């Protein structure tokens, strides 16, 4: 992801058999300076680096990682 961009996260909570279960109280959080996130899952990239976002619901938690890179061009000569 490039710096200064935004995207939305969504999450689905499933049981061991793959059945969707209500995700009451689903919240997102981060402790990373590379990204900012609202409790509803709106993520904004802020700095170059690796950002961690944690989703919590129903006593469970899972993590998604975002790599924030500078925008640029790659050139090669053969």
C-alpha cells in the first residue's frame, strides 16, 4: 500500500465448521505508527513500514498486516 491511502477492512466470524456467527462488538485496533484504524475498520496508511491491525469480536482476535511502501518507479538495465 502507498502512504496516504485509505481502505476498509471487513471481518466475518466463523465457527469450526465454517458457519458464519454474529460478530457482535467487532472492533479494529492498531499499535503501529505505519497505519491508523477506526474501530469500524477504516484504515489509513501514515508512514512507510509494516502495520498491524487487530480485529476483536466474541472473545477472539486475529491480525492482518499491511506493508506501506513509498510510491515510485523501478528501473532496470540489462
